[in-house]
């Protein structure tokens, strides 16, 4: 399907979604958020795709929600906008296929929130992160106040939220907001290499890991361990488990089928 504000490409079982409004630093207007929802669904539904990379065109990953749209919103429109955006971001987070954010530049506000909804964040040395909503007189609307403390802890999250300060990639890495920092020219190669490593593993196992972490983080340790043991049991019924273990015993690479 053609997108007005995204580029979408599939190669080597990796779908790359590129937010493509570089003249507006890839700010997320409503249309772009809707297209992101379509694109992640297309990638998840495509049997030829096993992993997704999300990045931005030009010097930004995403510089936030589009302030020109936010500026005139009524309270009910704002609440609806936040809920719609949250629902789209949640589709990235709950994708059964790994989603890697390749953070190439500004990742602010909704951009930081979108990166946090991805499973792994690889940052270019040029990336900048922040939740500057308080500078605009608002709170984050796309899950930032919830995912940021889960990722970096309460104190570091509140420091970022209350100051609105931008931090560089090294500091984001130190906090656990970025999982790796690489030179800008290596960003996409590194994201693809990571996706390729994941693609060599069993797809049902990948889905299970994502599901266990997502559901486990929202519940008690005891309940999370039950979720894990249920998945452990279910995966033991799969051909992929038999293949993975047989391949180990035969000292050869496994060939997984997702069954
Ligand atoms: N919404 C709408 N437009 C945005 C935007 C946003 N979140 N972020 C950047 N843009 C637009 C600018 O208005 C400008 O458009 P113009 O050329 O038509 O005037 C263009 O993108 C380039 O941005 P500019 O501010 O000129 O670049 P810069 O290098 O001087 O500054 C930033 C870069 C990221 C520091 C700055 O753009 C910024 O602070 N953006 C807003 C970040 C933010 O508050 N996000 C949270 C929103 S809830």
C-alpha cells in the first residue's frame, strides 16, 4: 500500500518502516500515526517478514507529536488523540515479531515514546532523547509517563519528565533508554545484523519472549513466572523445539518453521 508519510521496504525478511516527513523532523501528525498502525499490521501479517526496523528519514527519528495539530485541540480531542496514538504504539509493543528502533536523530516526546514501545533501541551517536512535554504545558500522551519509569526507573524518568531536558545517546545508554550506541554510519547495518541474529532463532520462541516480558512486566513476579511456565509448556509441543534441540545435539544450525 502507498504511504504519504512513511517508506516501507522488505528485504531479507526484515521490514523497514521509515517515518518520512524530514522537513518537519518526522513529527507525528494524526495521518502519520494512522499509517504507522497500518504498516506494523502489514508487517505482522506478512509471512515473508520476521522482524521490523523502525527509523526516521533525515536528521530526526521523530521530533514528537505534531505541535501544529496539538495547538488547537479541545480536551476531548486531546484525550482521543492520546488514546489513538497509545493504541498504535501498543501494536508495536505487542508485535509477535521483534521491532528494533534504529534511532538516527531527535527522539523527542512522541518520538521517545515510539522508540520505547519498540522491543530494542539502537541509537546513533547523533541521537538525542527527551520528553519535553512539560515545556509545552502538557504531560506525555503516548505512554511516556508509564514506559519511561519502567525502562529507566522512577528517579531518572521524573528527572527527564520534569526538566524536559534533551540527553545524548551516551547518557540514554547509561540510563538504559538506548540498548546500544553506534556510529551514525553503522546504525542501519547494526540494526539489520541484530534483526538477522533474531531471525535465526525460532519465531515462536521470539513471540513467546516478547509476550512473557510484556505481560510479566504488568503483573506480579509470581504471576509472571506462571505466564513463563505456561509458554515453556506450550513451546515444548512445537516442531521448532524438537528441531532446535535436535540441531544442537547434531552440532548443526537449526532450521525453524514456526510450527
Ligand atoms: N511538531 C511540529 N513541527 C515540528 C516539530 C514538532 N514536534 N518538531 C520540529 N518541527 C518542525 C519545525 O517547526 C520546523 O518547521 P518549519 O521549517 O516549517 O518551521 C522544522 O520541523 C525543523 O525544526 P527546527 O525547530 O527549525 O529545527 P532545529 O534544528 O532548530 O530544532 C528541535 C530541532 C528538535 C530541537 C526542535 O524542532 C524542537 O524542539 N521540536 C519540538 C520538540 C518537542 O517539543 N516535541 C514534543 C512534542 S509533544
